[in-house]
C-alpha cells in the first residue's frame, strides 16, 4: 500500500458529486470497478465544457489515471476488461447512459463503433433520446473521432454546438479533409460530413 501524502494546502479544484450518489447509489454499488468508473466519470465530466457532456469509450481506454486505478494485485484480468465490466455494471444500474455511434470513414472504408457515456440526468436522457431518434448529432461527438483533424475538433469542442442530423456543412469555416459517415445505432440514419 502506498501511503497518501495528504491533500495540498491552498485552493484545490473540486469535483461536484450529487448527494443522491451517497444516499441512493453508493449503498447499492458492490463492485469496486463500477464504483471507480462512476467516480472517475464525475471527475472527467466536471472538466468538460459545452453540451452535451459525455465521454467516449476511446477516451476512457486512453485514460492512464483510470486504468491505473482499476489494476488489482492478484487479478489476472486485463485492466481494459475491468473497465468494460465497471461500465457494464453502471449502465445496467442506469446510473450511466450509453449510446453507440457507428463511424464510417469513406477514405479508408473502415467502420468503428464508438460508445458514448452520459450520467443519467433529465438533460442527458433527452439528448440520448434525440440521438437515438436521429434528431441531432453533437458536433463535438463527430469531431472527436478524426485523429487527423485535431485542430478542427478543438474548434468544434470550443463552440459546444449541436448540428441537426442530416445537415452537411462546415463549422467555423473549416472544411473536412476526409469524409466521415456516422450511423446512429437504432434507426438507420446516415449523416455525411
């Protein structure tokens, strides 16, 4: 066990956690991976700007702090499996909402299914329902996929804007260098950007 050196003095950033987490959710959580993933999501989503606030499974798999916290001595399972297990438990409990977007790159004909995670709030439920109904696709979700478009992704994320489904075009005057096709997993809706 590593001994904690203590909290630093002075101003420290804080993470808001709703009281209902402690009174309703925490007493029900029995799995350590679910607890760690849920608490980590509070931290990650508190740092996000714009709307909607959500995290992709790719972000979670690349988060070294989260992966390090999910390691357990004597557990032979890979840490990525523990992450998936924690997410599945939180989704099954409905503390976290998940939606999948299928991203198709026309440049390489590759497709990838990306999971997006939201806390189960009234606002997030509305957004997830709109996404499933094909009513909107957040520009920040689309931009986060393109590795080669980091500059554009930052511009999209800075605006926090939402693009109506089916609307092709540019944001902030940027033209997409590569075509990306998004399919929202329930109704078969394709959006070209």
